[in-house]
C-alpha cells in the first residue's frame, strides 16, 4: 500500500521558523518514511505569477 504526504511548505516553514528552528528537509523526509511509512511526498509552494513582473 502506498502512503502519500501532501505538505504545505509555507505553513511548515513559518511554523518551524517561529520556533527558532531550521528544518532539514532530507531528515524530515526520512522521518516521514520511518514513522508513517510515507512512500511519496508532495511539497506545495505558493506561486503568484503576477508578482514576477513587478
């Protein structure tokens, strides 16, 4: 059985930073794999194309 993780990177990043931490993405991915048997991880980032040309 496949287990997927869908991660909102902005919320995760801001939450981690508010605690004064820096997230090691590789270790975080390994943690998800070991603890929750996550087979595939999808990271969503905010993208606003209207801000590119400003």
